[in-house]
C-alpha cells in the first residue's frame, strides 16, 4: 500500500494537529505505518496509523471516527502512547 501521507496536503493537515501536541511527524519508514511521531529533540516516540486502513483526515466519515474512539477508549486516553497520538493526529 502507498502511504497517503506522502501527499503534501494530507501531511500538512496532520502536521497542524501534531504541532498543537508539541510533537513533530514525518511519513513513516516502517512497512504499513502512516506516520512516525517525534519529540522536539527528534527522538522517535511512536509509529502510528496503518496504510491498509483509512482515518478521519482521509475519509471525513464521522461514523468511522465515533466507532474508532469507542473501540480504542482504554488506550487512547493514556498520554504518550501510540494510540494517544493516533487519536489526536489521525482521528
């Protein structure tokens, strides 16, 4: 699968959300991952998103967003986890 965040428009939308969290993002170098999240010292925190699935930035589907948030409720609220960054940046 091609990474949808190689597209500058999609990456710009995600970067705007990442900036609010105080992190930097780049398209991932890992197979099947969308984005790599880094702290301000460029230390990698997490790889988020799966290129085989869509997210809210790409689909704008509010029902999918609601289901994602319900499904990941336990882990997405823990600050600093990959699930937290996926929720805040992609969803």
